[in-house]
C-alpha cells in the first residue's frame, strides 16, 4: 500500500492527517513528536508517519499537495474547532505576525510589540502553526486563505507614542539610528549620551514600536505598522519638536525641516553677502552628512540635551581634530535655562551675530573654547 492509499485509508482520523501533513514539511522526528504531543496530548506517530518523514523532497511535495487538495477543508475545520473566543478576537493581529514571518524569535517579538499575551507554543497546540525546525514555523497551507481573510486595517498611534517619549532623548536618538541605518561615531555618541549605542541597539525595546531581536540580529517593528510609516511619523514628530525649539529661541528667518539630516534649519541673511545657518535638533545624532551640510556657510547647531563633563573634556582635544568640520560651527547644548556654547577655533563676525541670538533669548550663556 503506497502512502497516498494510506492517507485515504485513515482519512477519518483527522489528527493523523494533520500529523501526515506536518511530516511532509519536517525532517526531524523529535520536532514532529513535540508538536504532536502539544496538539493531541499524546504521541500519535506510527510507522507510516516515520516513512513520510524519510521521503525525498519531491515525494513529500506530492503527498502534501494531495492532503491539502483532498482534506484541506477538514483540516481547517479541525483547527478552527480548537480556537477560543480570545484567539478568534486576536486573529487579525495573529495573521499579520505569522503570515509573513517564519522565525519564532521574530514572531515572539511581534507578539510583544502588539501587546498580544500569546506564545508560539499556544499556536502550535492549536495547529495554527507547525514547526519545521528548531527556530522556524510555518502556517499550514490549508489555513493561509482563512488567515488572509482575517486581516484588516489596524493602526497604532505612533505619534502619541513618540510624544510620550518627548524627554527621553537617549531612546529617541537610538530610534533615529536604527530607523535610518545611521553609523555615528561611537565615542562621540557615548560622551554625549553616556552609552555605547552599538551595544544598546542590540537590546533596544521601545514598547509598541520596535524591538531588536538578538537571536536573529533583526530590528522588528510592530506588525500593525511598517518601517516606512515609522520613518514618516518620526520626521513629522521631530519637525514639530524642532520648530518648537525655534520658537523657544525666538529665531527669526525661514524655517525648514531637512529630512536628509533630520533637523530643522533656519537660514538668516545679515547682508547681501553674509548669511548663516542655524540647525535645530532637540536630540542630536552627529553624522558626517550633518557636519558637511552647507559647510561653506557659518553654522550654529543647537540641541536640547544636557552636556556632560566627558564631552567638554574631549571636544577640543579629540573630536575637533577627528572631525575638522566641528571647527567651523557653534555647537550649543541647552539645559533648562543655560546654553553651553562650544565656539569654533576661529570665530567670524557672523558667528558672533549668531551668538547674540542666544543672549537675546534670555539664556545664561556659558562660552567654551580651546582656552576654557
């Protein structure tokens, strides 16, 4: 009796059909055994199932297609009969998590980000997922159409989440790094924020938004959104915060938000030949692109993060030598009502005028220079 005849003979045993289907997708008997025990409560593996596991890929595909074609509806109904009302209510989110991802660690991260109190084992027990290796699962073919039908538009309020992070400059800077694939100088970042971003990114978890999965080295986003939507909203939020910083400083001129450097800018004209650029970034990630942006124009970069002693000690002795562009800018750190100003090595008349902007904004200005 060939295996298709076996399938027909035992077709009234739906759990046998389910096990046979998984046997056509797996090569490890222990993986199959674990799933069967979860689903059935006992190990229902006979010699026919073992024979199916040992088939070559072509024979497995033929048998799998036969099972789906002739018994797919029966298998689908079996799985649906196991679903609780809570699982049915969550199917729209579950579908978004499992239809396009196979890795169990990434799926678990999606569950956490979407605030689903659910485990991979629970979905294995229900038969919504089947393991094909220690780290990968699949949705059985006979369930794909059903799960696709459960998908609907679900949204999260990304802007509101970012708004609640308004004062968490470190995580906002880390989020900027991962969203836009930035590679800032590790030491420069560490002296500004007190952490090594390359290490912290590996355990980054911003609830409901993103989570770094160390087992797969992947950044996982909430399945109810996308990386594109996260970037769009991030720009919108940072633009809003940069514009507010501009208003707080009472800076006059035409405000623009520049996506390429993720900062607000104000270009000011002091005469027909003299102009300057003010770059506003409530939290700051210094990159080459930022330092080179309109570098032929006198510039002042203003950020809202407090400055620390390590940065002060190393700015002129190390960072201005490593990044000569810093010698051409006024770099300003605002903290409460104090402005700490790192002056360029050679202060031009336009730089002096830019500095007057801070004094006229009622900040206590502390000027730092090579001689400080």
